[in-house]
C-alpha cells in the first residue's frame, strides 16, 4: 500500500506514523485491528530513530552530527565494531502521548567494508525490553527480539527528506520472531515485513509504508501472527493511497471467524466533542484527539469506535 504521510521533524513522524491500515470487521474482531495499528505505529517510530541515528553516524559514511533521540541517549562506545545502542530513559513523555523505555542494539553487518548508505546494507537490530507506555491509559507494549533493516535502494533517509539527495529510497524492516507483551500481560510472537519509502517530490517530503509479502493467500501482508483473542490474523496493505492530510485509509482485514476478507475504514485526525456529535469531525491543523474505525457489527449493522492517539 501507500500509507503516506508528510514528515519534516520527529514530532511530525510521531503523528504521521498513525496513517496505518484501517477496517470493517465484526465487533468481536475489532481488538486485533487496534493492536496491529498500535504495533505498526511503534515500529514506525523505532525504525525512524534508527534511520536518523545511524544515518548521521560514521556507520553511514556521513560527517553529519549524530542525531539526538527524545527521551533517549545514543551509546557509540562500540561504534568501531559497527554497533550503536539507543537507550530510552523510561520517564520522558514524547508530545504528552507516550514514554519509551528499554533499548535497541544496532549493528551494521560487514562494517567498515560496508556503510549504511550502500545498497543492500543490513542492520541487525535487537529490541531489549523496548517499551512503549501510553501516557493517558498507562498501558504498555514491550518488545524483545531480533530484526533486520535493509537499505534496498541505497541512500540516507534524512537527506531525501531534506531534499539534498535522491528523490526516493526504500528500507525494508523484517522480524520473524519478535516477542510482544501486550497491555494485559499477554505475550505473543508476531512477524513483520514492511517497506518504508522516503520521497521528496516537488519539495514535499513524505514517508510511506507498504508490503510485498504474501501470507495466508493475502498479498501485501505487513504483519501477521496470532491475536490476543487466539485468532490467526493478516494485517494487509492495499494499493489505495492514504495521504495523512486526507485522513482516510481503507484496507482489507481477514475476518478469522469467517475466513473472508472484509473492508474496514479508518479516519484519522478526528476531534472528540461531547453532546450530540461524539466523533466531532476532522481536524487538520491543530491537535487531533484520535482516529475512528468504521465497521460492520455482528449482525451487519454499521458501527464505529473512536480511539485516542498514542502519538
């Protein structure tokens, strides 16, 4: 899919990462969509920190000043071995939305013969109790496990977004056995295969997320595994563009109860008001409250649920 969002600075990314896949599913199966949406957001933020830190380090061949991380520190004590560690303090709130704890250990494979800017360069990444805590609810997702990040095209994302290099690049994030502990304490293993594309066309920097993976007969599967409800799920992208400022995203989600693909629609940037209109309409230029998922309930009547943003 092209799940596309504008990006100028990290705070924009934190909001832009929200433009993930969207739904019409039965009420009983709506919960996995929320989990997959949250996990997708958090993976976006983690990969963006990695791209910015590694991209501005000697691992990329860059002479830029190494990037700072909100609520974290960058340990370069092992950089001669191609290793950087990002440590999060577990206390700093990012935009009043979430707090991160734990760490990510990043190793550039075959350094110094290879640099991150090279085509097909690979980063081995390990999540060490990487924790995202929702400031509003206190609920947390905790990640442990190994990942790879591959520079499919060559080039550095921060340079593309700044308009100082090629007009687009592609990075692939893959994890085949990440352990995720959910807010209720359930621990499951999920899989991810996502391509992050950075573009800068007509001075408009954007990031999109897509997948070319096929799982369970579903093309474009970016995330799959067993839900907290015990169902096999496939979180899929489509070929429909979903620009952040348009606030609308559509995709297919496999209904585990029936085994059929059902469409759901997610609307981003909604304002919550109290009274006659619970959804409150769209917000573009100022603090959106959250997003709305429209779906069919168990007796095929139209329904919706609204959720507050993590970011």
